[in-house]
C-alpha cells in the first residue's frame, strides 16, 4: 500500500506529498505506528544524516531510498526533493532525532515545498523540548522555546539579556562542549535564585534530569565529567513578577500593543495579567499613552 493510498484513499494525485516525520530522540522504540507506515511507503527519505537514519530504518525492518539533507546542503537537496514531488513521488523528511525543522534542518525545504504548492503533512512524535518540560515539574504555565543560543559568548549573553524579563520558563538546547559556559552565563545574567532543570540524554541509557538553583548548576556539572556529555535540554524558571514590575519599558511594550487593538479597560486588565504589574500604575500609564485625562 502506498503512502498516497493509505493517507488519502484512492491515488488520484499528480504530485507527491512531503511528510515531516518525527523520529526518536534516543530510544528507537519511541516511534509512532503512523510514522513507520509513512517511512515504509515513502518513495524517498530525506535525512539529516543517512547513517543515523539507516540505523533506525534497519531496526524496524524498513528499506528506503535515502537522500542527505542537512544544514550545509539544504538548498541543493531541497531542489532534488521538489523535483521528486513534482514527479508524483512521496518524500519523508526526517532529522537525526526528534521533529524536523525545529532547531534542525528542514524549514527551508518545507517553505519551498509549500510555496511550490505541494502538500506538507506533519507526522507528530518525539520532541526533546516537550519531553523535558513534562518531567521538569515547573509550576509556571506555558514556556518559551528558544532552541540553541548563539555559540559565541558575547552573542549568547546578549540573547540571555533579552530573555531576562520573560515570565514563562525558557527552554534551550545546548551542545555538550558549551553547556558549562551556557549555564555560567545564565547564572551571571539572570541571578542564582531561579530554578534550572538540566535534562541530558533523554530516553537513552544514561538519561539524567537534574533540578537545582541556577547558582548551583555549574558546580553540579563540574562534579562529574560524565554530566557534561550528551545532548542537553535546559529549562530556566521564568522571571518573578516583581522583576517585570520594575521594567517600565516591558510594560509599555505590552500596553501599547494591547491599546492598539482593545478598549482601555481590557488592555489594562490583560497588561496586568501578562506583566504582573499593579493595576493602578498600569491604568495611569494607559491614560497617558491614550491621551486621556484622569
């Protein structure tokens, strides 16, 4: 049975379809039945690393034609995929682990496929950020996913400064050779009181999920060299409400955006909920911004 028939009934399509397939982040058993079905039926599998994908496919008894599509050749490889789609062949896009195009190659291909009029179908599954959040135990609602911070220290510290007032937990990815520097910068710029969750090697044999204060995280990493190995997800607790209250510029940005779309009273109420600022101060500022008299 072809992917065309299985997914959409009788095959009457002229063009192929691009399937964005999530694959395991470690444990090869963490793959959905639908993902396996699509990989078996696809005419072509575009993979970030064909060697890594071959291991997964062989484990599940799947033989497939593979095409390398990674950050260094995505433009050229995307052209080959678009040509295959135009010939009516279905293509499955996979990364080394997790969901393609999320801090991984694939976004350029997906954009070009959509612009060319091809159907793009997500096949959901494993995602390291969501897995880490589910086991972090942070009480704050929602989270902000930033992916990898810049590798150079100055740019990384600037990015952390930009995130310093964020009320929601911030989820980051980090490489083993930079994780210690990253944690040190987080502590230096955000203060040591916030909670941090360091999740490494998720779903693998040496999985660790450690929670501590931010000012204790670097010491924990240094205590055992093995703790600096593997793939990392870092979750930093959001800024406490009082920090947002001390940031008039942040309150102004929120308030101006809401006043452009909503009545004053509603804009004030939502601004207070978002920033944690006191109603009287926000209301007075809203009157100033809107040009109304008290």
